[in-house]
RNA sequence: UGGGAGGUCGUCUAACGGUAGGACGGCGGACUCUGGAUCCGCUGGUGGAGGUUCGAGUCCUCCCCUCCCAGCCA
C-alpha cells in the first residue's frame, strides 16, 4: 500500500524501502505544464476531424475554431472523509457528520485516508496517466465561509497523475467516430462545505458535512471542439469512475461536477483566444448546450469586430434563459499562496503497490467496446452494452455460457430492457440469470422452442425465475415442427375463412399474416413460424 | 430548461405481437326530394430514423412534437 506517515514521526519513507523500487517522474512545475499543453494542443486539434456537429453551430461563420477544456471534480465514495473519520452521506441533516478536523478547529491535525491514494492511482491508471511516485499535498489559501480552515488541502506542482488520455466513441446520432481526448493532470484535494441560503436572502448558513470529502480533480487538454464532444467526454469519465467504483458519479448530487473553459480563435491563428470559464452545469445535456451557446456568443463577438469584449471571466449557465451570464470577472490571478502542506507527509508510491492496483483494475468501458466491436456488434449495440457496467457483466456472463454475441445483445436490448424499464428494475434485480438466458437461446437454436415461445418463457424467467427446461416441460411448450400437423391446421384456417382467401387471391397478400395468426392461435403459439408460413403460402397460392 | 403525461384518418376513439376498425366531418348517391331528417357508398391514419421478430401501431434505442406542473441552486 502507499506509505504515508506524519512528519512528526521523523521517519522518511525512503529509509524504509530500497530506492530502486521508487521512481521519480513528472516533477514539472505549473508554468511548464502550460507550455506542454500548448504544443500538444496544435497536434490534437489538427488530428481530430470535424465529424461531430451541433445544430446551434451550423449558422455561425465557419472561420473560427472553438477550443474547449474541461475540469472535473469527482467525489470519491470512500466510507470516510479524506483527512478524518467522519462518514459522508449525501442529503443527511446539516452538520451531523463533522469533527474538529473537518471543522478546521485549531490544533486538529489531518490524517490521510489511504483509500484516497488508492482511488487516485486507480483513476490515474485508467486514464493512461503517468503517476508521480513522489508527490505531496499543498495548501491553497482563500477565504470563503464554506472553507473553515481558510485553505484547501490540494496538490499544486506535483499532481499524482498526469499526461494521460481518454478514448470516447461518439454515438451515431451525434455523428459517430472515435475520439481521444488528452488528460493534463489528476490531483487529489478536499471538498468545501455547502452554503445554505435562506429564502429571503437575509442570511446564509453553513453545512460542513461536505467539508473534507475527498475529491479528484481531472483536468483535460483543450481537445474538444463542441458541446457534444465535451458532454461525451464527461459521460465517459462518469462511466469510468463507476466502472472503477471510485465514485457514484451522480451529477445531481454533485458527485461529478464539471467546469468548462471555452475560447475561440480565428482559424490559422496559433495564439489561443481569451478563455472563459463556464460553471453551473447540472447535466451532460446542459453542458453541451452551455458550451454551444458560449461558442456562438464568442464567435459572434469576434465576427463583429468586438473580440475585445471577450474577457477572462467566469460565466454561469442559466437553465431558465438558456444562456450564460457573467458571474465574476477574473480578479487578477488569484493569489492562492500555495505552499506544501506541513501537516501531511509526502505521498510515496512504490511499484508493487501500483502494480497491485493495475492488476486489479476491471476491464474498462473502452476495452469492452473494442472487444464487443471485434465480435461483430454494431456501434449501437456496443454502446448499449458497455455504457452500463452491470449490463456489460451480464452480457459477458451469458457469453461465457456459450451463447452467440449478437443474439444475446438482441435479447438484452429489446425484451429484457423493456421489462426492466416497465418494472423500473436494474439488470441486477431481475430473476433471470445469464445461465438461463444462454439456455433459452440454445433451446431456440436447437429447435426445441420457437422464438415466439422463447419470448413467453423469457418473461416468466424475468419475473419469476426458474429454469428454461422446467418451464418448457411444465407448460408443454415444445414447438410443432411436424409438417403434417401444421398442414392440417393451415387447411382448417383456410377452410374457415373463405372470404379472406378470396381477398388474398384478389391481391390482398397482407392477409397472410391473418392466416398465420389463426394457425398460431389454434396451435397456442407452438407452430414453427417458418414452416407454417411456407406451407401457408403454398396453399394460398395454389 | 427540469419533472410528469402523451402522440393512430381533418376530429374523437378501438385493435393478447397476427386483416389498422368504428363514430363524427368531408365527398358522392339514394330516399316521389324545399331536409339542420334518414339510409347507402366513398374518402382518409399509426410523428421520424434505426433495431428486434416469420410477422411491429404494439417491444428496444435515438430524435421530433404536444399537453400539465415547476422554474434559476456555488
């Protein structure tokens, strides 16, 4: 595990482990980070084609290039807070989950929750980052009523992970395509409390339950070009943290919060335009809309020769009016007076610890998507299955029982999904097991039952459980494949409905469905549809 | 915008996954006929794109539209 101790112990972790297993990297400072960012910028911009498009952007002048970067805060689902043992549960009564440490009382000392390191390493690895084997915490000083200590414990010049990337498949309806977005850095920090404003606005109250909750901040490279790409990036990040189990990723509870930086520059210009930060994004949809609004606003100012009115500021997305408004102008470069946190020791990782985590990582969304794609599934199927970890696992488990990928996908996406939607259940709640689904598919394949009967059985399995074989036996559902028997029923259907026969022979061939339905009714759905229709056609056309 | 409900002839309303019917309207006709009466006939529809199925209005995904309620929090 990671090795963290108090400075007061007067022990340096280096002394405890041979230096050969320690690796130092990524010791670059903030200013150099920015330079690196800019040089990578031009590469990624030209690499990505403009396959995704937003409607709102279609009417704008085409000679401007938007540049979007995203900062995401993810609340970690640890049992306790980052530096004390208070639990955190969203929605609990204000100030019921606090202690001297997270209240910032004088003399209270933080103790790092090692899960925070574990989760940070997990996410860092999943984002294909380079890890800093020797990093540290820093204090970021600022005053705000929700920050009782007067500073936030964060990481400044040595983030725990940096220089990674995230792969995203854009859904077909948004233009499709595969994109890779750069990750600048991932660092650990703590959340602040929450201010509760009274209705009349006369005063505000502070809830410190959230203070000290561990956060990972993920900063992307400015690789996105429109709202859709940004929203897809954020959605993929949400999938990732859920797959990893490091956060519930719930945007409405604030477990996943995104701020976006938008700038626009004339195409061909190498210098970035003035960057505007947009906050207050409650959903992926609003994120997409906010960005497209902001791009349009800036392009318009540019094309009207009013580029100087784009100033470095923080704007707020207004759901009601669907636009951004100025929240605060950048007050110079806020001087946070970062300095190393003296109450916490360095964070030293060693290779075995990292390897242990690396080996325990689950298969990630991107891996699943590529694997499903190789099986021959279309992108719509791939995304449906891989977007939800539980569905993907159910799918994989069914495949493990030997079922055909496309058939399993079809069953899950149509009838099983329909049942879950109706009953408001997740795939973990249904009584159907992957084993029985595989059995069901096999029974149809070997001809024991028809697909139609398969559907009937499926709904019983979903609601009641049980096994395919039991149900077939109990309800006598083996399909009828005897041509003679089917022929008899077809003859009867034809004899009973002379009027329809006449219509059919007069050209209303759609009535084939009517006759098929009659035979199905007579056979209680057990007639083999293929055979039935073949015989039916022969009879009707003779 | 968010939450909820919904979308089948021009309108209203049906169709265990098995022939898209009915009513009103409109058009045409009949009734020995001045008609706001009656009868007959005709007209005309599953919002869009994919998917599942032997077969889809009905099941799945996305989009569009309508109605109701609510509406701006660091």
